[in-house]
C-alpha cells in the first residue's frame, strides 16, 4: 500500500475540510465548523492541493466547488472519518465491557445453575459481547485459568495448583441427584433401598474426580461397595445417552438433572446425601479484570457490578 499522501503531509484536518465542502458548505461555513478563520481554511485547502498534486477546487460564481479530483478525495475522506468515528465508538464499548471477547469456564452444575441465566441477561445488557463458555472439571478449568486461556471460572480449587494462584469467592454447594431413564424399574418402587442401586450399571466420571470420590464415599458410609458394573466417561452427552438407552444410573449435579428431568431422564426418589464441595468464582490472583469480566462476574454471583 502506498502512503505517498501521508508522507507529503496529508492530515486529518485536510480531510475534515474536504468532507465538509463536499456536503455543500461554503468555505466560510466549513471554516467556522472547524473553528478557524476563512483565510486559514483557504490556506489549508491550498496545502491539500499541493499534497494531492492537482486542483481540488474551482471558482463557481461567488464561491467554489470541488473538482472531480476534489470530490474523489472528499468521498474517501468521509469514509476515513467514518471509520475513525466507528473505531472510537468500538474502543469505548470495549473499555466499557460492552463488546469484545469474554472467556469463562464452569463445572457442569454451575453452567446450568448460574451461567445459563447470566448468559440470557448478558445478551440484553451487553449484546455485542462475544462470550465463549468452556464446561469441564475443576482441574481442567483451573489449568486454563492459570495459563490465561479463560478470564474467570466457576469451579473448585484444582488439585496440584497452589491456592495462592487464585482468588476465590465461594458461591455454594452443588447437590447431586441420581438419574435414570423414564420407565426404569426403580421409579416404580416407592422407597428404593440403596442396596438396589448396585444391581445396575453406573455411569461415573474418572476415579479421582470430586464427583466420583463423593459417590464412592457416600456409598461406603452406608456400608456399600463401589459399583462393580460401571462405565467411566467424562462426556456429559454420552452419560445422558447411556442413561436414556439402558438401565444405567448416573449421578449428575442437581441443577443439570432438574434441567433434563422432564424429557431426557428422571430423578430417582432416593436421597443419598450426595453433595460435592462448594464451587467458587475463581480468577487469577491479583488480576485486574476487564469491565466485561467484572460485569459478567456480577451476573454470576448476583452482586452489583463493580
């Protein structure tokens, strides 16, 4: 791209003057709009002609009009000034958190219970904001947050990461329900006993995850062993598919189970007291959040935006 006009000294003031002249304003009126005297505007126009290397105006009665070259430069000038105006508006929006990109992460229950409602409100309050949501376990989200790949997370302190890496605002526990397909035999039993659960396949996350450990611990408290017939997966979609198409049992966050209980699955009428440790709104320790992240964080927590 050639920048010959810029190297010769073309400035925004030249472009503003030409844009005004092409709107039908006389030289005196255009000078007033720019806050300068008419002789100064005339000298500015002469500078623009010298820089362009051609005549940009001609005498027209008692005033002036633009030449074809002048109109061409004026048309480009209006476009450049419009782009600058849009740029200024976009920068203000980004600074105000009204546009740009926001990357958040959430464990499954928090995604349904808090992120989903917050997304609905954000679309109204910040319609130009592009929001990227990653759903995963706390270990994956904690690593992504520590590396700066997401801006904030609804998760728990991940194992193997020092607590001082994060700032945490606890939000609440995450109750867990056991779900099965509609028509499952256990649903026709008024008060199923915990022992009956072990007659079926279970769909569980990987050993060592907080949900897996919580389920195994609660079964042990009732003198029951870990399910021997189990399928292990971290995929939420595969878990739902297995529940729908078999007699398997799966523990899911209560918020998730309630969301899908009417059509996809049913919640067993059995309370094992399953509840995983409280999750928190997590950010990088000492990080100064952008306005968009602060506003969305307020939507997640129900607090006034800071």
